[in-house]
């Protein structure tokens, strides 16, 4: 059963959903939720995350789990740790490092897709669908709006048009 956590303070507002019945580790779920929040502009550069103790208490998990999530996010370039403020959203925009990290994460997924007989165009379509899911879920006030709650006309895709890959007929 998922646990919904809302944490509001003078520094940030967080909404996290942790599935306690999932096989995925809690720290990884926290990392994924925070990265998703950054991707959808729910969290912005400079926002302070709740303290390790506060977030652990709010969710009802061990504070070492939250600490591990924050450490992974720091190592992956999504947060910086400030001695006075704690964990602060600070996305490392080193494009080559990001490309290397994402490539490493994608390789097993692409291998699985190939084993399951998905074509290159199937994989491109999946990537386009995922990009479209992240398309502009930010209101005029700068607040995150969950998928399906915002009018189609207000959605803007974060995926760059020049990066769109042309469909290759030989892939079918």
C-alpha cells in the first residue's frame, strides 16, 4: 500500500509516494520520486529538501534509508549537501556525464527490448511516449500539475524537436 507524504515548510513542498509492497528498495523509490519531481518542475534548483530525520519520520522509514537516497542523488548530480541547509536541489548540467549515466542505464533495457523482439521504431515510439508524459506539467503559477489534470493546450514537451529521430523503415 502506497504511503503519501506531504511535507510543507518555508523551503519546499514535497509529495512522495512510496510503495511499501514493491520489490524496489525504498531508497531507490525516494530517488526516483525526487528525480521525477525535478523533471516535472515540482522541485527547482535551489530548493531545500526536508532533513533526513524529518522525511524519515514523515514517511515512516529508517533515517539511514533517506540518507542513502540523498547520498545517491548527490553522487548522481541531482543534489548538493550544504552544511547549514542540508540537501539542496542542484542539478549537475554536465551533458556528457548525463549522457554516459543514462546510456549505462539504458543498455540493459535495450537488451531486454531486443530479447523481447521490439524493433528500433518500437523503442523510439516508447521514448517519445515517455517524453510526452513529461510534457509541460507545470501551471502558469509554476506549480506541478499531475498528468491528466492540465489542459492539452498548456502542455509543452521538454524533449527537443531537433533530437527527434526519423523513422527508419528498415527497422520494422
